[in-house]
C-alpha cells in the first residue's frame, strides 16, 4: 500500500510540473501573440497614415485644379452649376 501512495505522490508531482510547464508555455504564447498583434496594429496605423496623406494631397490638388478652372471660366462655371441645380430640382420634385 505504501508503494501505491508513493506512486500517487510521484504522479501528482509530475502532474504539477507538467501543469506548470503548460502554464508557462501558454503565457509565452500569449505574450508573443500580443507582441505580434501590437506590431500588426502599428503597421496598419502606419499604412493608414500614408494612405490618408496621399488622399489629402490628391484632394488639395483636385481642389486647386477646380478653383483654377472656375476662376478661368466664371460664366461657364455658373451655367454648369445652374444646370446641375435645375436638374436636381426637377429630380427631387418628382419624388
């Protein structure tokens, strides 16, 4: 009977050691996953900032082009705006 008790204690000790090793492995994996996720988020933020800057530059460029065209052709621009306004007015009135 004492041999059985000794074996159970030994098995319990091995089980505790295995559980501790598993806990450490899971903790290490969680830390690594956190670092990986943090890096991916950082990369995504960086990419988004680059895209936002490109969009902003293009918007400024198109705005400058549009303003220049309006200043060069004020009457034509006024006629186009009036035509678009009339068309929208007719379309919205029919609803």
